[in-house]
């Protein structure tokens, strides 16, 4: 039950990793690719991300108190993104936002499988 859309009960991501250490937070998806073992990464107590050295676009969901407060589809490499009111940031494979029809104020239940 890593990331669940509360209203629809759909599993948005089945293998969410939580970036906790300073190194893993700075590295994020650098030198990683989304796969069946890693289909989401969450950064708790964070409201911005960078895409420096990342070679592929991603979808980004900003949440606060479990509610979606900002959605960014197809965030490009070498770009930045932020949301002042967000508490956490979730990085997802491109197309996830549209696939699950995520909207502002949707409630997500997040449980990280792996802490790095």
C-alpha cells in the first residue's frame, strides 16, 4: 500500500522509496530509473526539487496533510520546481498524473517501502 488514491482506492505506486539521508535527498533519481522495484520517490518535509543531471522528465506531486496541492506533469531535465505550501514531494514516472487523473485536493495515503 505505498501510495494510494484514497477516493478511488487505486494504487498510484506500489514501490515508493523515501529519500531520508542528506545524500539520498540530494541524489534523488540521479543514476536511477523508475522500475518495478522503484516506481515513486518521496521527499518528506520538502517543498522543492531540482532536475540537475537527471536525463528524463518526471511527474511531480506536491502534498500537504495528505492532500495534493500542486501537480507538475513532464518536469524536464535541468529544471526546478517548488510549492511554498507543500510538506512533501513525490516524484513519479512520466504519465502517472494523467493515468490516474490526479487533481488538486485529492487525498493520497503514502507509506514508503524502502528508506534510502
